[in-house]
């Protein structure tokens, strides 16, 4: 059983920055009254928002934050399930969603949707839809069971009977069926491939057995063609080798040209430097008559003698340099010839390498072809290896066929299970079992409210309503007051069935403005009797703006506006 103990909120709707707290277990019957807009339904919105992340009424989430403070909106709900104490905290601006169990916050590593799923499926064991049908009966945004489409009616009953697990199982089964179908397709494909391999192997054996001389001849002809190409390449290689040898010999003869050219360049440099020195000496004796070292006069005869000697030396050097230049031109030609021959030799060697590579490739192809020919020729006498391969392929095919049979058997089992898990399968059987109990309870509650009709739901949750005079009615044919009695009877029935099934059992029952509109005086009185005589574990909260109801409940919670903020005060009825 879920025992909701406390709910508190601040900056939620019209509530200010101070927490408003309501003890949910303090009294058996509780009246929440106040004028329109005073915040009577805030407790209902706070409950559904804390548990399911959305209010009971159709209010956009951003509008839940108090419009004056515009931040720090928080709602806390505390409840107990068996020995475990839980607390859920939700907030807006900033966003907050925490689940606490026995003082420790549950792991928040999952996303918000999975965290909410954990709360609904593993802790509460109910969702928003089942909560509103079992815990709440409202008159504003609430959609009564009888106004829901048939499919949604069924979902509610499945939640109450705790048979949604079969829908989950059916979803899982569909995934398994998809996997099984894929496995079946893969298995069939593998069988087809195995059959193709067997067919190809048999064809090969037949070819080998019939001694396909045409294949041998084609391969032999190709061998001869390749050998012819090899012979041409070998001849070209032989010719290129001779050319290479000649080039190497010519290069050897020119090998010293670069060295000799470098020697001549060095000698030219020395002679040029010496010529420059002689020219400077000749210029000195032409222009100077005094020795710069000893400051003695140099006679004209000495100057003319020295100048003549130097001119003779300069002439000899000029002739030597010219002869040297001619020798250098000859050596430069030998060097250029050496470079050209080197390039020519490189080209020849590349051609030789290309021809050798071709010869290698031809030899490789010839060897493989000769092996093929040998294999074909030998197969005339021995095909045992191919027959062994055929046996292996046939065994593999048989194994695959057995695998297909197993997959098909599993698939047939899944199909049978699928039929059971469909809406018209095991779930319908369970619903049929509980329908008489449901219908009996509905009519008991209707009679307690002095409404004597025979109300029955079928397995599709379509109603059949008969009067004591056997007149047949539909839900829509009744007045709003009569519809309200039916809605209340259904709500109380769902609570009783849920408790009986142990799917959803909770202490809270909230009636939102039920006493204010549709119920007549007799209906109100009978409903009050039902609420007062409900089991001791139920805490009933009636939301109303009828002040005449004060004093008829154990506790009254008065909602009113103080300085534009909703505040709640409580009054405890005196013991009779």
C-alpha cells in the first residue's frame, strides 16, 4: 500500500515563497474550501506534479511558477510503501527532479524520462492515467471513465488489474519475433548458398571427370604465347646489355675528365693571380722613381729594365693562360659527353629492369598455368579431394537444414505466444474473470447512493444499463447528477478492485467539486455516508466552495488570498 503522508509546496501557482504543508494522514475526512481562485485545487495539482511532472488541470508547465516571484518553484511529496520511506522533489527555475529512498537519493545518471519511468514502474506501480481514475474524481479537467474512448478504458482496467505486463511481454515478443524472422531469413539464405556451393562443386567434378581438353589446350596455348613474349624480352635484354657494356667502357675512358678539369681550373686561378701581381709591379715601376721601403731613388735605367723584365713575364703568362683555356674547353666537352653517356646508360638499365620484370611475371604465370594443366591432367585419374569437399558441403547443408527447422519451431512457438498475449488473448480471459466482481461492486455503490439501476460493462468496456422496468439506457442518456453517481461508483469500484488485486492501494481519495454541481441533495447525502464508512486506511479530501459543508468533515482546510498569495489554514472538528 502507498501511504501518502505529506505534500508541501512554495512559489507554486498562487502560493508565495513560504512552504505550504498539508498532512495527508492526519484526518479521515477533509474538506478544502475557499472562493474561486483562492487555491483550492492547488493541492491536487501539487500531488500530480510531484509524482508525474504535470498538474491535474490543463496548465502549461511555465505557468506553474508563481507570477510574482518567478523562480524557486518546488513541490515535495512524502510517502511510505511498506518499510520504505520515499520523498520526491520537483522544481522549476531551477529545474529539479529528485527521488529519495530511506534518506538516500536514487542514482540520477539516467535521463529524466528513464528516471520518471523508474518512479512509476518500480516504486508507485501506477501512471498518471491510473492515478486520476483511482485517486481523483474531478469536475473541471477530469475525464470520467465513461467519457473515455474504449481503448483508453481498456488501458485503465489493465493498469488496475496489473496485467500491463502482458502488453510489455507482447512488445518484447514482437521484438523477439522480428529477430526470429531475421534469423529465419538468414538461415534460409545460408541453405540456399550451401545448395549453390554443392551445385558448383558437382559441376566442377563433372568437368574434371569429362577431361575438359579444351581448357587444357587454352592454357597450353597461353603458355606458348607467354614463352614467345619471354623470348622477345630476353633478346631485347641481351641487346641492351651489349649497349650497356659499350657505354660503361666509354664512360671509363671519360672518367678522369672532371678531375682534370678541376686541376686546370685551379692552375688557371694561380696563373691569373700571378698575372695580376706582375701587372701591379709593372704599374709601380712605370709610375714611381723612389723605393717605398728604403726611400732611395730608382734610376730610370733600373726602372726601364725592371719594367721590361715584367712585360716579358706578363707575356709568357698570358700565352700560358690562353693555352690553358683551350685545354679547359677540351676537358669541358669530355665532361658533357660523360654526363650524356651516364643518362643514356641509366635509360638502358631501366629498360633492362623493365624487361626483366616482365620476364619474371611471365615465368610466374607460366608456372601457375603449368600447375593448372598438371592438376587438370592428374584429375583424369584422381578426384578424391573434390569428392571429399562435396561430402563436407553436403554435411554443412544438412546441418543448416536442421538449424532452419529449429528456428521455425521457435518461431511457431513465438507465434502461439503472440496469440495469447494479444488483447483478445490471456488479458481478455483475466478481464472476463474480474468483470462480474466489477459489475457487482458498481451496482452496490449505486444502490448505496439510492440509484437503482443495473449497470454492466462487457469485455470491451461498453456499458449496458437497465432500469428496474427493463428499460435500456446509455450513460449519455442520464442527467448530470445521475452521471456523477455513476462516475463516483466507478471510481470507488476501481479503488476496491485495485486493492483486491494489490496493483494499486493508496490512502488518498480526492473529490474535486463533486458536491458543488451535479449531485442532488440525496446523492450528496449518500456519498457522504459512503465516505464516512470507507475503510480506516483511506483519507478523503473533498474540494468544494460550499461553505455549508463545514462541520461535516473531520478537518477543514480554508484557502484564501492574502496580499495576492494563497494561504491555507485548518480547523479540526470537535469530537461528537
